[in-house]
C-alpha cells in the first residue's frame, strides 16, 4: 500500500465529517469552560445553564449570521461565475495550449492562483473545470498526461485565497467597526478604543509582506508544478462520465421569455456595475482596494454573474448547481459562533490569549499564529469559522504584545489556507467535477504545502 493510500485511510478514519467535528468541538469547548472557568462560588449546574445561554447567544448572534450569509454568497456567486459561458470559452481556448502534462500543470496552477486571489469560490470551480477540460482534450487526442497532478494544480488556489480579495478575515476587518464589535466583551473599554475603525486592504492584501508572498506563490508554485509534470509518469486516460449540463437551450414561450431575455439581464447587471463604478469614484475616491468589503465583493460578483450568464434562467440554473457547495457554511457556521459565544462568555479567550502572550515574542508570535491556524483549519475547514473562533484570541494577544494587527491577521490567513492542501474538505467540488479521488491528488497537494510552509514562514520572519 502506498503512502498516500495509507494517509487517506488514516485521515478518513480519524476525522469524521466537518459537521460532526463542529459538534465535537462544541462539546469539548463546553466542558473545558465548565471545568476551568467556573467560579468556586457557583454550582456546576447553574454554570452549565449559564454556558448554554452563552452558546445560544453565540449561535443566533445577528452580526455573526450576517457574516455567514456573506460567506455563503461569496462562494455561491463565485461558483456561478465559473459556470458562465465566457469563463467556459476562455478555458476552452487555454486548453489548446495544454499539449503535455508540464504545460498543463503550469497553466492550471498559475491561472487558478490568479483567479483565487480574486475570489476563492470562482478559483476552486475554475480550476476544477479547467482540469476536467484538459483531461477531455487529452482523451480526445489520445495524449498521455498525469491527470491527478493537473487536478492538484486546479486545487492550488485554495492555498493562496485567504491572502486575496475574498479572504474571510481580511474582508471582515475591512468593514467599519467590525473589530470593535467582535471584541466587545473580550476587551475593556480602554482597550477597544485602541482598536482601529477598520483595517483596510491596503494594510493587509496590499501590504509589502503580502505582495511579496503573492509574487512568490505566483512564480514558484507554477514552475514547481511544471518540473514535477516533467518528471512524473504519463498515461492515456478514460474519464468517468460527467452528466452536469451547464447550459440548457430548451424551447421557451410566453412569460418565460422574460427569464431568457438577454436585454433584461444585461440591463439589470449593467445598472449594478454602473453603481459599483459610482461607489468606487464617489464613496471611495478611486481607492479601489478600499472598496473591497464582503458586501461590495458580493455586489460585484452578482453583477458579473448576471452579465456573464446573459439571462436569468442560465443564472438561476447555475445557482442550483452552486448552492450545494454552501451547505456546510449554512449549517456549520452557527455552531462555530456558538463556540465563540462560550469562549467569550466564560473568559476562555482571555485565558488562551494570556498563554500566547506568556510564550511569545514579537518574532515568534506570528509564527505561532501561523502554525496554530494551520492546525485549527484541519478541524475547522472554513476561513470564516476559524476567524470567528481564533480571531478574538489573535487580536487580544497582538494588542497585549504590541504586534502589528495586519501582520497577525495575515499570519492566521496563511495558516488557514496552507492546510487546505492536507484537509480535502474543500476539494470535494473539484473531485466531483474531475472524477478524481482524494488519494490521487494528495501527493501533489502535499508538495505544494511544503513549498507554502517555506514561503509563508520566510516572509513572516523577514517582515
């Protein structure tokens, strides 16, 4: 049995579904709080009900639920955009350049990374469709390729997305008052006044450190995949059937014509895009990066998805395909918010922050944050859910240590995205589209992860 077969079996044996993991984490957090944070003057029974109230308040916290909806829309609308005819046309043109594994691995990695830096949902589905189209091209022309390597290349965007425009933590801290609202109850009034109104994308996505990271991943990862493609074995492939029908050209009549009207959808999508341009010019004074908050990102994705699909019928059909991928966010995020409620109400966040403060220095704190975020992501495979749980700990610790908040948040982002190459949860849509198995792409995603560790830790230490 190969290493990857053994690894896949162990991973599957040790980890249940992400939903079950969220339940287990909720129970573990509850008992840790019950055992270690209860006052000697309060009975365990009364404190149990108090913790349950904190859990309930966390689950139904209105600002947290808004966050969950924002992340769902970001994934769904990005997925819908990837299923549009213009994107499909671009992919078909690019596929013709992929005449061998090395070229294909290079192109898929490069373009998937670039697209994922704009939107992670779009990047994930773009990479999956690109890899599938290359396989279909190779099968049709009887070309020998390493399909699992190309599939892994299509997943590479999930190792860079959190440092891009749709990064969950980066987009949330760019919202006015998010940090102060999130840390209310964790920090004293004096400490909250020290927090910035917002941390703009110029300080995170556009920071010198992150720009260097982006440059390195854009150059090193595609080149590495190119040389791996040169060295690996290639073979003729036979693809499993893919019954997904992206574009439906059925006969329409009556009022249904409005659903299929190109003019109507172009008008509506164009109005939204025009309004977005107005906002960038008037509200943000041409500061393009300042425009990117979760609501604005989703507004842009909505307009582009409607315009690219050219009619509402095609748009809604793509929504039906895409919405399945957001089910995890819908049901798991409230559980993560419940965990945050327990940690906030019991004071666990303060205790964990004090531990980090005790063992960290200005140099080591970003590295500890990066490593711990990578570990947490194995169990909480969601950047948004992870920000809800780990964000308050990082902010409080960084404030106490006097360390840059943008750098600390980026350290979390890098750790969260890194272990997506180890945790195959977000690979499920890609595996479904490509027909590959997790054990086939894992050897190559693990190689990407090793390169990622070198890039991220080097930049965290140098800046």
